[in-house]
């Protein structure tokens, strides 16, 4: 068996878990917002992300 890498501290794990949750929330929110607000939200999103 090979050794696995581990987080150096608990705070590192908490920050990584929070970042993953926020990223998934952003991915799930985009289709909803684009569907409810149409093309206007798409232009808003592209303006601020790009």
C-alpha cells in the first residue's frame, strides 16, 4: 500500500472543504440564474468574470 498525502492542519482541511462547497454552489447557481433571467444574466456574468 502506498502512503497518502494528508492535510498539514485542520484549518487547511476546513478551508479546502469550504472552497469546494462554494465552487459547487457557483456551478449549480449559473444554470438556474441563466434560466430565470435569460440572456441578461449571461451578459452580466461574462462581463464580471471575463
